C-alpha cells in the first residue's frame, strides 16, 4: 500500500528547506562578519563561553554552509538532507544561543528559524521524498 502524502506536509517540508537555506545563509553572513571585523563584537565581561569572535565566526560559517547545502539537497528530495537538517539546525540553534551576548536579536531570529526547521522536518519531512 502506497503512502498517502499530504500536500500540507510537503509544503511544510519545502518551507523547512527554504528556512534551512535562509538560516544557513544568515549564519554564514554572521560568521563572515565576525571573522572580518572581530573587534566590532563586544561581549559582557565574565561571559560563560569565552571563545573569541573570530573563532565563533568560523563556527558559524561552517555550520551555515552545511545547513545551506542540506536545505538545497532537501528541496531536491534527498532523504539524508532531512537527517542532516535536523542535526545541524539543532547545532546552529545551540551556537546561536551561545552567541546571544554578541548579537542578541540576530541570534534569537536564527534560533526561531532553527526551531521551525526541526519541527517541520520531524513532523512532516518524510513526505518530500515521495514526490514524483
């Protein structure tokens, strides 16, 4: 018996893929800004996560590129991209939580996008792989 796919589920999965591309791109740009102008970012003294802005920049760029590529692969129906998307959306959300003192509003936006991606992929993600 064939799996009956839901149009809404496919739409949510395409939404998640688009948000992965957007979130990955935003994270990439955020990381690039931290690498190029690390002295622009100021954090309060005695913050728990004492990695310098340049290191954070590289972390954001690497995670952003992986999330962006997984989003593009998900649009093409790759099943592996769904799993990678969930894992890396969680990692991007965690790193943006740790980045909160540097860019609070930006980080909250990216965390919200990551939560939407994880929700859409875990609830509706399998339907995109059944598209003819």
